[in-house]
């Protein structure tokens, strides 16, 4: 009986930590984010655990791209949320949660290296989703290439 209670307490622990506040704004945006979190939880538990451990709040931004604010907030950019594509929104959350992880752990990388690391985590996540849209994979691999080229160019100067 004692072992059963201990096991059940481990099951409860992720549920307690999973309370992310999602702003209720826009046309069904909160629901889109909730669906995106479900996709992350379903296909990549490592990324999901990272999200719930690092992120306490998900809001929305009028800027083009998703970003982080403070040390525990993810802001979904207008390009991602207006796509209304659950996989795109989930990928943005995974990407930004990696920025939060580095910030919270005091990991300081050059900007290009940090972006490349976050894009690789995003790519790994997307590859776990059966039938994921090919344009999402292409976008992430293009971004990795762009940051790698920019990094090499910067070292030449």
C-alpha cells in the first residue's frame, strides 16, 4: 500500500507543475495553445516536461516572432498564432521553452549557438509527430542553416 501511494504521488507531481497560465485573448487563441500543449505532451514527453518546468505563463505578442519575457513567460508571436496551425504553435512553445531553460540555468551561449540549439530541439520535437507538415521541418532546417552561416560569417570578420 505504501509503495502504491508513493507511485501515485509521482503521477500527481507532473499534474501539479503543469499549471501554466494562458492568456485568454484573441479569437480562440487560448484553445489553440491548449491543443498545442496536448500535442507536445502526446508526442514528446521530454519537451513537455521542459515546458511545464520552465514556463509559468503563455501570452501573445504583436511582434512577428515568438519570444520569451522575463524568466518564465513565453509570448507567441503573431505569425505563429495567426497560422492557427497547432504544430506550428507547439513548435514555437518547444523552441522558446529551451530559451527559458538556458536562462533559468544560467547557460550563456553566443546568440547564434543558442538559436541553433533551440532549433535543433524544435526539429527533434517536430520529427516525433506523425504526418507533420513538411513546411515546418523545412523552415526549421532553413533557420539552422541561416544561423550556422551567420555564425561562420561573424567569425571571419
